C-alpha cells in the first residue's frame, strides 16, 4: 500500500489517494485560488464546474504536517 509521507509531491489527486496514517495535509502549491484565477484569466471568462474540478484534481501539491500548514495557511489552501 502507498503511504503518504511529509514532503511528498505530486498532483492533489495522486497524493490524496495515498494512505495517510500521519494525518498530513495535502496542500496546493501554488495556492489553488491563484491557479484558478490564472486559468480564468487565460480563458477570458468564468470556468465551468468541470474545468474547476479538473484543475483541482491535477494541481501540484505537497504533503505537510498539519501544524506547518496551519502556521502558513490557516484553514486555506487544502
């Protein structure tokens, strides 16, 4: 079985599918809000729900301890 470890990187979907016995946070990197805003600007109009979901699933992410995530982002960016 694949176990999520602190510092693992990959797509949000890939990291979220791993076993997470340490209760790490899978955090978007860069922040998901920035990626969605960039995609909207490139498209020149609002994104569809399917486009948003696709970006969220495939966006780059990193696994970090909850304390580290909380200190850096609060409850955002996960």
